[in-house]
């Protein structure tokens, strides 16, 4: 069972993350952008992660960062 942590989406920008199971030598990531919803009253649901090694960017649902079986906070 995954351990859940509570992450505040407003504090995610520039936060650092480590993939538990790295692929393509992409282990360390940084949140480079909060994807703002179309309506300002809607909550933030997506963030852009950039791999430090390759600079590849991907958009994910920020709640996925709460799953400690996939992501660890900080660069470990």
C-alpha cells in the first residue's frame, strides 16, 4: 500500500523530486511550471516536470507526487 503525503500545489513550483524507478537515466526532476486552469476559480491540477539529466518535460497530475512508491521529495 502506498504511503501518501499531502503536497500543497501552490508550493510545488521549483520543488525537487526523485523517481523511485528511474527510466532513461531520468532520476531527478524539478517542477518547472504550474499549469493554470482555464478558469481562475478552478484548482491547479497539472504541473510540468523537467528531468534534470535530459531536460525532457512532461505534464502530470500533481497529486501523483503524493505516491511515495513512485516519487520521493527532494533529490536523493
